[in-house]
C-alpha cells in the first residue's frame, strides 16, 4: 500500500497552511515492521502558532459563521470523507495495522459523525427560566473557544469524528495532536477540511511526540478545553497540566468491560458479540469486552463454544483482511505477551492462529482465551490492550454485579438475559458509562453518549452530550420592570 496522490503532505497544518517542522518522525507499518515514510515532528513553538491561529479564527471568519453555516461546512466535509472511504481505509490499515474491513468501518463512522454533527449544529437550544416579576431569564450555549484534542493511535478517524466534529459544530476552533504512531488519517482529514472550505485556523493539526507537542498543548495557557483519549497514566498528566490553567478536561481512558451471561441468555445471539468485542482491532480498544462473566450452570458450555470460535480466528497483515491484525508496535506486543505469560496459572481454553504468510517483522500476537480466572486475577483486573479474554464463573445476580464492579474501571458493560426485570435492575447496578442489554456496542452508536466512571475517565463524547461538553452555559437575566 502507498499514499494516495490526493494526500501529498505529511507536514503540520496551521492557519490553513502546510508548514514544515524542524525535525521528522519515522512511520512504521505494523503489519511488516518496515518503515513507510516520515511525518513532521511538531514542536512547542508550532503548538503555540496553532493555538494563535485558532484564536484568530474565532475572532475572524470562523467565529462570524452562524450555526447553520457551520453545520453546512461539516456536512460538506462529511461528504468528502464518504467519497474517500476506501482511500482513508487504506491509510488507516497501513498506519495502524487493522484489517481493511475494520479500517473501512472507521472511515464510514467518521463520515457519519460529521453528518450527525453537521445536522445538529443549529439544534443546540437554550431555555427560558421562570423568575421574578419584571425579569426575563434565559440561557445560551456558547463555545469554549480554543479546544485541544489529543487522540490515540487505535481509532484515529473515529475519535476525530466524535471529538473534533462535535467541537467544530459548537463553534470552537480546534488544535489536534494525533498520536505519533498513527498520524496519516488525521493529516488526510486536515486536507479534506481544507477542500471543504473550513476557514483558516478553524482546524489545526500538529503531529509530534506526546512529551513534546502533546505536553505543550495540554498545558498551553491559550487553550480553553482539552479532550484526551488514551491511557490512565497519560490522562492524569494531561489533567494536571490543564489544571494549572484551570481548564476543563474530557478524559476517555481505559476499561475492563464485562459481559454478563445468565443461564437464560440466547447463546446463539450472544456468542459473536462475546468474542468479537474482545478481539476487534486486536483487542486494542478501551471498550474491549475483556471479561466474560458466565452463570455457573452454563459456564462450561460458553467456554466450549467460545473456544471453538477462537480456534478459527486468523491473524495476519492488514491487507489480508483477516479476523485480527497486528498490534501497533513491538513495544505493545511485548506488553501483551507479558500479560499472557502472567496467565500461566489459568486454563488456556483456546488460541487463534497467526497465518503462515504473516510477515516475520510484523507485531502479531495470537488471541488467547483463558478460563477459570478468579475475579482478582491480574488478567481480570488490568487492561491488557491486546486480544486476550478471561471467562469467570458466577453463581447468582448479586455475585455477578459484585464481580463486574470490582475493578478500577467503568466504561462499558453488557447483560445477556431474557429476564426483563433483571435487565432493568442490572442496567442500574452496573458501574459503567454504557450498559448494553442483549447486544454490545450497538453498531458504533454515533448518537449514544460515551464515557466512563472511575479510572475510565469523565465527561461524555458522542451524541448531543458531546455538544454540551464542548460548550459553556451562560445565564442572562434581564430586568425590564
């Protein structure tokens, strides 16, 4: 795979111009381990220039647009993304290593986010508040101003859509710092935004290292809001940096998401979700369902049927379009293999298979299904961020909830049961930002607010809640007698 002719730059994008950085970062194809080129290594000075450009855009053409006009620009950008779905998917597969079908789904999702937020831009309403005689009181939703977006390498397009798309819809001007491991689709997005006619400075993209460009953005005094998706460790650093400027932060961090399978569950319906939600994107997903909790009377059956699916999983390069691609880097492979080694005291129910044609330099790990894990086992507590799932038995509903809630995380959970009353009880009792009943993920759910509790973060993305998060509520009280 190679870069498409329409995508001809790997520089920073600031104030509507492509600008070189003083140094470069090497890119690697995770499927082969080979280099695929270089991108700009953005500096703190370039972050400073990007923030200044965003501020100028707010004071200029971008800030003068009506909500309807902003929505039309986002809708036009969404159409351009839709026209380039295959090109964007090829870039993402090359850069991240995910199978082409998964990369294509991400490109389609990016187009859908822009369509959704383009249509929603002029539908964020204030309200009037009954108050004292002689007063009219109302509220307004206004943009924060300059928003900083630090995104990870696992789902660049999707997270651009749900973060940058919502911020632009509310009228913010954005500075985007993509992960150094996967910048190509972020830069391609900037190219398409330029083509769609976004005013200069409304969107700025500065690739670079986290400890350089990322740290400069998180602690910049000219930024009014930070959105970060990534690890708990880096999230705490970002929040601390932003706190010095008293800047609000949306954090979407890790997860250890459970699926609870009760004796009355429809296993034929559940099984694809039980497995796919754990191995999608090679398990490099904050919302990966890495814990499968099963009522004891059906525990052996679930393990056996999941094991059969695992044994059929094939791992290989992105362009082979198999079930699982490589991990993002040699370092991530080392981390995941370390976790797998720590599961040596568990029953290995099944593993997938790395295909013979997988390049030897690629970062491949065969998916592993472990059975018989205690709720406090390291593989039931810590986020692996790889294709590893554990199956844990439980006896009754009370114990299931105790196990499900017994981690530091609280991002997503699922309940598989035909009992409607149980479904409602557990939806309330599970400690998670999203709870799915007899499904998992709901097809991506652009419209569905997403975020966590505990060490999974705070704030919400997706849906209208993201628009509220990227805005400030102002109250106006007019005394007219």
